């Protein structure tokens, strides 16, 4: 639980949301809501969505179901 708190504290700094997402995904595939909870957030924030979009664009992460990006069971994993 201490590790999650430290990540949440980092999330306020510019660029750290992307780093926090990458760190969260080291544990395995996660959904947006699972990542948000890992970071200590109650809901999926706009900054989380932007960070995930940026990581997808840079091909640092991928979808677990690439043929259906809007699937409700979609998760993200490291490349």
C-alpha cells in the first residue's frame, strides 16, 4: 500500500502520469479502472486517458484485444 501512495504523490508532476502507468503495467495487463485504482484514484481521470493515449501512440503499450479497441474487457499491456 505504501508503494501505491508514493506513485499517487508522483502523479501530480508533469510527465509522471506516463511513468506511473508504465510502472503499474509491469505487474501485468490492466484495465483503465484497475490502473486508476493502482494510482490511488477513485475514477478514470482525463490525465490518465491522455497518458494511455500517448503511450499507445508511442507504442510503449498495446491493447490485449487489438482488433476491438473499444471492447469493455479491454486491457493494456507493455510492449
